[in-house]
C-alpha cells in the first residue's frame, strides 16, 4: 500500500525490473540473474529500503569485451579495508551479464547509496539514494538505524540497551507482583467491565497497522480470536465470581478465628 502511494521503495523495488540489458546476440533472459534482488547479494549490510530492489544486467559492446576490474588490489585500499574505514561494500558480478553493486550503508540514513555499475563500460545503470525513497521507507530507515544502535554512536547503543533491559525487568517484576498479590489458588485476573468502552479509534488505527504490516496484523488477529474463544465475558465473570466468593469467605473465617 505504501509503495502504491509512492511512500515506500523507489522504482524497481517490487515486481519486474525497470532496467534491462544483455550482451548482443544473446538471450535477454539470463536464468542465473532472473529475480535477483539486493538481499541475495553477498553483502554484509545493505540499506533496508533497497533490499527488494532488482539488480540490472551488464551490456557488452562486443562478444569479446573485456570486463573492467575494480581498483581493490592497491596496498592503500587493502589497509583501509582491513581497518574498516572504506565504508562501502562491493558485490562482484558472477555471470557475463552481472553488474558491480556498490552498497554504502552509513550510520546516517540520508547518506545511504546503492550503485549498480556495468561491468564492461563502467556506466552507472542504477543509482538509488535516500531522496529516492518514499516517506515510509525514509522513516523506517531512520528507525532501523536507531534500532541497530548506529545513528548516534555509543550513546545510541547504551540507550537501546537500557530500553531492552527495562522491558526485560518489567516482565520479571510483573510476574513477581502478580505472585505476591494473587488470592489463594485462583488466577486473580481483574474482572471484565460490564460495558466495554468505545474503542473505535484504537480499532481503526490497529487495523491500518495490521494492513501495512501483515505479520503484525496476523498476530493481532490470532490474539483477538483467542480472546473470544477462551476469555468470553460469561466465562470470565463466573470465574471471577467464584474467586471473589472464595476470597471473601476466607477473610470471614480468619476474622472469626481471631
């Protein structure tokens, strides 16, 4: 939906590739390159917004054309590569129609860049940068950088770690608080309200999120169905009434004995 509204991936991110090329006198459809996407290339990291972008093909001027070789054999390049200061990754072509793919995935999403370069002529066949992303893809790129702890360095990693530890602590402390406060041998869940408050805004918002993020929508649908099947209002009310009666009876017995 976001892509259809020009808010997601740039052209060529989904479906059929928008860039085609092949060696002369050869079949246009190379089975080894069909359907290849950025996520299938041997790159350690790639920008999120170009992961589904299809890779174009190279075109040779003649049948005996000589492929260009990247200048990655110099001692200076090797030193920078070993120290991690090069800042980009190169995926080499594996077929006669393959392309050099250069991926630049820095901490700042606005500097992201992905190039597909013809292996014979050196021509840039595809150049995808941050301004080419749709608005949704731009927001998610920032979220990815923050989530990975890359956007503002060590402070970002510390903040993300504190949030993760806080969520884990809430899970443990919630269980401890429930164990201390639950009455006797019953679950001690709060009673269901007689009249459910209107939640049209919440339902509408969650429905939209479920449409955009299909896995999230499927999870919410499973939870909703489970709630209807196992926690029906009548069933929960009767359970709560029995639990409440047992709790009150226990307090009266203790008071009479004292």
